[in-house]
C-alpha cells in the first residue's frame, strides 16, 4: 500500500517527517503548519507531494493543518526574535540554581503553548527547580531537553581541523556511527586530539572513507608479512593505501617502495593487525 505524503523539515539540516496532504495542495518550499509531538509547529515542505510505501511511514500519518498564512509566518518570526531574551534569562536562572549544564538554544511552538530549551551536560541534571522558575518567568509549559555532545556541536557550529565549517552544522542531517576501528583501519594517528572533533567525539569524516579502506585491505599485504618483490624477498613495514604502495625492508638493511600490484603475497592486510600504539580510546567511540 502506498500513501500520498509531503516530507516536512523544521530546520535547514533537520530530519524530514512525513505528513499526509489532508487534501491540500502543497509544493516544495511552502511553509506549512503541522502538529508534532512537541505541539503546533511551522515547517517547510522539503519536496512536492509524493507516494511512499507503507514501510517508509510511521502510522497513523498526521495531516498538514494548513499552508502557512502570513500571520503564521509573522508569529514564527516573533517567536525567534524572543528566543534571545529567553536564553539570557534562562542562563541567569541556571546560575541561580547552580546547575552544571550548558544551554544550547530554545524554541517556542508556533502557538506559544510550549517553550523547549535544549542543553548539554556531562551527566543527569536535577532541573526541577529550574523548570519551576522558568514557568513562573514565562507563564507557559516548559520542556527541558538534554542532547548529546554531537547534537550540541551541530547547534553551535564551528570550524573543523580541515579549516571548513563543521560537517554537522553545514550539511549532515543525521549522524553515522564512528568507531576507533575505522581510525585504525585508515592508519590515522590515534592521538585523541588528532581524531576528535569539537564535540570531543571521533571526527564524523572518519566514516566517509571507511568503505574504501576496507576494499584496499582486501588487495594489500599485511604489515610485517613477507612478500616477493622484483628485487627479492622482503618484509612489508609500511602501507600507503592512497597510492597503493608498500615499503619493503630487505635483510641487507635497504628498503624500497613498490606498487602493491608488483608484489607476490598470500596474506592480505586486515583491520586487526594494525598496531594501536597502546592507546585505549574506547571512550571516544559512539
């Protein structure tokens, strides 16, 4: 069975959620008013109406309430303008309650029936008194939502070690899992400062080339394995997966670089045989 839906997103890099058209004409880029688990919100149609299978949707589908009116758009602009004051006041109340938490951002529902404040913290935070103070200050329902380090970095943004804006704040809609095994597989330095992002977790970009390196290892010899070269038998001591070259050391103390295609060997490189220099970086894994 197929459903006629409109994918709606609520921020530039956010996830898309499916809503039924409710009999309304909706085009890509239209602002629409919908009901979500957070309340009444203003979103944007990420594409024109399309058909999707039952496996792709979460039932029951909620309908689009209406294509946004001018009043809806003005109300959304007012809500966003008020968020600066909310963040400043919330910061004062966090200090008053002596809480170890880092406020990230906030947002009103379109009808201002709820105020959602996002924060990051190292552990669990007892913010019950803070919620009471916030409710007394703003006279509406308050929801405090704790997010992870990566989500916090996505909100704040910044410049990555490559010199470009962080991936999470520029184009990543969702986070892929990244593991220390991927870093080892790419022969990266396992110094935490070299492979960690601004969020303190492993760099998202480590995931991008992982599939390529897995393929490279299928056709490359192992480190410390013996191979037959055009100049005789030697031991592989280095591998460059980009150029697909290997450094081979010989018994006479000399060494040469060869294309992997020039070598004869039986054992292929694997992820497990890479030396991790004794570093225990499990705490960095997602």
